[in-house]
C-alpha cells in the first residue's frame, strides 16, 4: 500500500485552512530538499540556483512558480535533515502568509514537482515506522491536538513522553523472559534447564497491568469528557444555570415557562474535565403545542444519553408531581440534585415529607442561586468529585486514556491470570506458554511491536492531513 511506502515524497498543509498569520506546507521524503530548491528563491539569487540551505535555520525568500518564474508568496523555509526530524526523513517546512490561495498554490507546486498529497496521519506514521515514536506515543500526538483542557493536555504529553509505554514495556519484558524460559524447557527437554521462578515475575507484571487498568475510567474522562444533562420542569432555572456555569448569556432566559424548546449544548472545563452541558426543554406532561412536545421528547432523549444528570428543582416552591415524575425517569443514572433559587425564601416542606422515601434519597444535593452565583463553585467541585470518584489527578502517574489500550490490557491480565492458574494446576509448559504468547502480543499491540498494517491504518486514518 502506498500509505506505508517510505520511498514517496509526501506534502501537506499542516495548518488549518483559512485566513491567518501563517500557513505551513510540510514536505517529507527523499525529494523534499530538491523540490524546495526548485521553488525557493532568495533575494539576489537567480531562480533555480542551488544556494546554500543551512539545516534547522529559518531562511527568508520567495516561493516562485518554476514555469512562470512568478513569485507566489514571501516565505520562510527550514530544512531538517534526516534523521533529526519529525519523520526521521528529510523534512522541509515552508512558512508563508496564511491565506487560503497562497498556501494551496504552494502545495500544488510541490505536487507538480513530484510529491504526492500525504494521507491523514502519514507524517506521524512515518515517525512510528522509523522508530522515533512507538504506537502509544503516536496516538498521544492526536490526543494533544484534540485536548480540550489543561489536564487532558498533561495526560497526553505524559503519554507522548513515553511514561505509559515504559510501564507497558517493563511488564512485557517480564513476560518475555518467562516465555523464553518455558520455551527453552519445551525445546530442550533432555538438557538440564535450571529451575526458574515464574510466579514472581508473572504476578508482578499482572499487578502493574492491573494498576494501569484502574486508571482507565479516569483517563478516558480526561480525554473524552462527559455529557451532563440539565433537566427539570419548566422555569426552575435550567437555562440560568447553564449561563452561570458558562459565565455568559448563551441560553435565552425569561419568566415565561417553556422558553427553551430544544436542547442546547455547550462545552466547559470543570477542574480539567471536559464537560458537555446539555440544557433541555422543561419536562412536563401538559406540554402546550407540537413544538413543546418535540422539545420534551428531545429532553428525555438527552437524559438517556447523559453520563451525569443535574436535576434542577426550585427551592422557593414546593416539589410538584412533575418534579417527582422527572426524578423517577432518571433511573440508575448518576444524578446530582441542584436546588436552585436559594436567594429566595426557602420553601419549608409540609410535615412528614422528609420521612417519605424518594427516588433520589441517596443522591447528593446542593443549594445554589443561578441568579447570584451562590454555590456554583461548590457545584463544580461536586461535579468533579462525582465524575472522578474523589480521586486527585497526579501528574506523575500515567493514565490509560484509550479504549483500545484498556481492552488490550484487560486481555493481557486475563491471559497472565490463566498462565498463573495453569502453573498452580501443574499444566504442561506448552499450554502455559500459549497464554503468555497471547499476553505478550496484546501488550505489543499497545506499543506497536505486534501491530499489523490494518490496525495502523485504522489508527492513523483518524489524524488530520498534515499530521
């Protein structure tokens, strides 16, 4: 497949298309520098001359069309010779003004001179194939690009630095040593193979993998975030709460019940957790008109899709039958009861009400005022504690952020456990070795040591072109 060929010279725009201060065209491969020489002209040099291009230095000049000798744009260029470049090949970056036409024109000129358009993720794929990054580090590049909070960025940078890979490799090397011993004892039955303890390294490797697996839920939260649905009956302050959490006027707020007729979605950062807030239409059985009924249906759908539910009630009024119906519809979702309007006189429930069981009797409750902002900081802390289970993020501890990594680690733990049980049951060494080979392969798929072309294509196709 051309996607995996290292002989081609590839080129792509590495900055978002549109108007901006700078646009970058990146070229990687054996013809990167010759292509640049045909395009780049420095002041005082005739077009097409081969002036000196000192490596890793910004050089000012113009990109010109080799056919017409017309200048396309003023540019800075930098040459990064192999192997000290992102792809470990000769890499050229052309930094021009950020206009759509000029950047695209420069890219087309590189293609006309023999480069081909890079596939999505092909630059990073070459870095992986050439040994600059392992597969887990390569995936971290995409996580850095897509990070939505400082915490998500820290986790991705940690993975790019190889901290997760180092733990995976250490556990894998322990399994490989045991596997080598077992295979030697199988192949050389007549020779005296010194007895070796295999339970110690197997148990240690399993323990390390289990500890990594325990971070997966938290790691995926930092990477992907959560969806939090703000639900409640009309006019309890759902849209006001959304605006207060966003620190802006995103949703229309009026005293008229039913103002919100559709779901409204916005993203915020709550203590490093990407949270997608979904403001929903007020849920009531007596919806007025087709539009409000559709809004209520969408609210119920958003409630079902949510990872976390913020059930908003009006603390200045008695609970209504609609409040109870909404609470009952939440089911087993994780829910926080947000009692709004604490700036108004608090309604005192009638005698005996507090003794009655409720669908949300065990759910955390918090009093806030979406109008004044009272209790909002405490609500954000409660959301963070609820989502992370009260765990504090430690920047020096690698987290598993990928569902792929989680599944492979889980498989490896199961396979090592089977090997340990086989040893306890005195099973033949070749049967134990089968489980260990599977575990070694599972861990190798995380770092890329046993990854096939199909897997690589799936992973790198999620990247943008130019990265």
